[in-house]
């Protein structure tokens, strides 16, 4: 081993001739500085503490947190609104049945229009009543993911002819419709219901 003396009288670092590396003991009179908190990863940083505080506040605001733990309390876990992922199912579980829809439309129109005479104000209100009732009854048949559209026409009979046409974007595999027309001596009533599958 070799040693060198200095003019200031400080003890120099001892080096070994083999590896020429300084020893592990620091020289006397030198100051060692501690790293700042957050630089070595041994403790939380100021930004990390602020982010954790902001996250906790957001969770309390989102899930109604006044007192208690958000995750440990059954009161909060029961009130969580869990959104399900889309199933990507391209076909309906139950296809729209035109015969069932036709029976519903026929039953409603026959009961509502029995023995009634044509009146302009009455007919305008009756078309809304019939279309709403048809739509609600067809929805109860349980055709999932089907958009139900009901259209009703009521007109006075005076020897005239009428033609009603409808066009829409149509899927022959899944979409379907049903139409029923009732005629009395004074009026006609044509009701149609469409089932459009929404993918």
C-alpha cells in the first residue's frame, strides 16, 4: 500500500495497488449530503402525495363517500353503477314475430274503433292513442334490442281511394313488420308496426 501526505494534514484516501480504487471510508473533514426525498425512490414524492389525495377526493365524490371506506363498506359497494361491456352479439335472441305483432294490432284496433264514426278532431287524437298502445303492447312481447315503430292512419270514407307507402333502411334477416286495416261504413283505419333490430 502507498500513502501520500498532504500539506493540510488531512488523512488521504487509502488506495490499493491492485485495483487502484478508493477505500469505503470517506476522508475526515468531508461532508456527505443526503439525497432529497423522492429522488432515490425510497419515500413518496410531493407530486405522488398530491396525486393520491386528488384520486381519493375523486373517488369520494363519485361514490358518495362521507365517512367510511369506499371499498370496504357494503353500503357503497351496493350503490356502485357497474356498466357492462357490449356483447357484440349480431343476432337477436328472439326474432321479431310478425304474426304475434299482427294479433296485437288487430286486437287493439278492433276494440278501440268498434262502433265509432269519423270525426276530424277525434281521429287525430285516436291515431296517437292507437300508436302508443300498439307500441307498448308489442314491446311487452319481449323482442330484445328491437326498435318498435307504430304508424296509424285514419280517414273518412266517401268513395275515394287511398294509397299508403312506407320506405326505410331494412334488414331482411332480422327486421319485420305487420299491418292491419279496418273498414267501417264511415271510416278506415290502417295500423302498421315495424320491428327494427338495433345491432
